[in-house]
C-alpha cells in the first residue's frame, strides 16, 4: 500500500509460496509470517524507489539463509549443482527435478530483481508493480530453501498469529497486559518449530537463523526477551528449558 506522497505504508501478503514438496504444503521452521515481516521491515515507510534499492540486500539475505541452513541440503548425486544452488530440496528419486526447479526459481528471482532495479527512473506505478513482483519471487525462493520448509514440522498454526501480535504490540492476553521478559521469550520461541529428528548442528543453525529473522522483523524483541542473535547456543538452551506456559499465549 502506497500513500499519496509515494511512501509505502504497508506490505500485504496473501497466502504462502508454493510448496517445495509433492502432496503436502509442509510447514515452516521459522513461521512464514516472520519471513514476511522481515521483508516488511526493510520496505515499509520508504518511498518506492528506496524500497526497490533494498532488493539486492534481500537477495543477499536469501543467500545467507541458504548458507546458514546448508546442513539440511541433501546430495543425491546430482553433482556440483546441489552445492551451487545451496537452497535445493534434493530427495530421491526426484533430486534432479527439484534441482531444476530451484534453478528456475533462482533465475526468476534474479531476473525480476534486476528488472525492478533497472527501472528506478520509471514512473512510480511501474516501479511499484516491479517491486511487488520481485518481492513475490524472493519469498518463493526463500520457501524452497531446505530447512526453511520441512515435511516433518507441525502443520497446525500453533498460535503464530497471537505470538506475532505480542511481538508487534508488546501486549499479552485478553486484558492486553504489558509483556515481561518471559512473555517475549515465549513469543519468540512460539514462532519456531524444531520438532522432528534433528542433529545438533541443524538445531543450532535453525535457532541462529530464527534469531536473525526475528531480530529484524520485530525490533527490540530479542533484547526484551534477553536473547541475542550472537548467542544462539544460549538461546537454544533457553528454548529447551521452556516452561509449560510457553504453549499458552493467553
């Protein structure tokens, strides 16, 4: 949404990107809305041209997420393409097909981002249209990074909307009480799903990636939760020690 001055006032995102899996949508480790809010934080309150200039940084963010979660990538013998893509769901017997899809999604993202950044001298309406297309492509690319979406993760909502509202408002419960440190921790961890069999390396990678996303999507939330993206090991220990009340956002 753009106001009369050309400033972006909100970023609307309907639904979710196409699933990287066959026959199931899968589920996200870090809640999908947090990924969207990360991008929203980069774009909202900027004019359209300034927002377009944020796109290369978002492409870098995609690459960093893929690198952070590289322990989730599986090599099915397709060779260097798996390592080169660093964001492909490789699974027998459809590894080559998945690699080709990831390559196509990457190419589309690069093309649309380039089209938007090359059009900064065009009318605002054209820039806004190209920005919207580029952001959609970035989200689709994020969605197919191994570890961002998993088949074994829980598929129910788990109160994600409530936890997100808590982080955005600093209020909890029906009485809209001011949140305390424990409430912030519950909300931060409530947007993370690490169910299933994971190695220690994967668990640490997931929580490090999660903290980086939460830290930018919801400014000050980590500090108020007593967490830091620079201390993922400490955060993992706190996640493992969560109390029973962490499942109840009310």
